[in-house]
């Protein structure tokens, strides 16, 4: 079996995590790649489940040791990245890696793994729908919401660099389309 990677990226509110979770439940031989971060765990998060939590100092040391396929410093001292060791462990277990990752990280993974990776961009049907979804999510103040929308526009500007674009207008249809893309890529 040739190991493969499935990269799912999207602006916040597009439905990427729902689609990835659905694919994980389909018995397709996929295993979720857990990212590393230097931020503090949120309530209910567990090291090795949501993220590999690493101190900023250790994260910097691991960057120098070339432990990451890709990484970025999102805010000062708040790093996110994908460990080579994580992907290698998934492949050793005979599975294909699936990523729920931001657009920049997703494009970096695609660049690194080329034809071995399938990069899928999930988008909301319109900017208005995306804004509505973000507003309904929770108690973000207007400044935070505008920052998220600005980031979403930046991310949308890169969608053409992905192998596939799935418009999440109807969740059922988006789930079926994503599953077909994964199955087609597995059978290449």
C-alpha cells in the first residue's frame, strides 16, 4: 500500500471539522493526524488527543531539530505544526493520514508530499452564509468576528491551489462529495 495524506482546509465556519469527522467514521483506513501546539490546553482538552501540547521553548528546539513537516507562529509564542513522527506512526499502522488544518499549513503539506497528498478546500456557499455561521457560533465580539472574516477572505483567495473544492451548501451533499474524492484518490 502506498501511504497517502488527505488535507482538509477551510475558513472557520465552513464545516471542515464536521466533514473530517464523518470521514473518520466511514472505515476508510484513515487516521487523524494530531497537530502540535505551544498554546495552553483549553478546558477538556487532553495531550495527545486534541493536540500534542509542547512548551514554546521545546517547540523552538524541535523546529531547529527539523521535527516538523510544517509549522507556523500564529501569535507570539503560539506555534502550531505537524510532526514528521506523527505521520510516520500513522503510516506504520497501515493507515492514511487525514488532516484538519489551516490553509497555509495545508498548502505546505501539499507542497511537501505532492502526488502522495490530496488537498481539499471546503467553502461555505457564500460570504454571507459564512458570516452567519460564525455569528451563530458564539459570543465573539465584533472585532474578533471581523478578524475571522478577514482571515476567511485571505484563505478563500488560496482555494484554487487545492486539488478539489467542496462547497458546503448542503451538508449531506458535501459529505458525499468528500467521501467520493477520498475513495477515488485511494483507488489511484
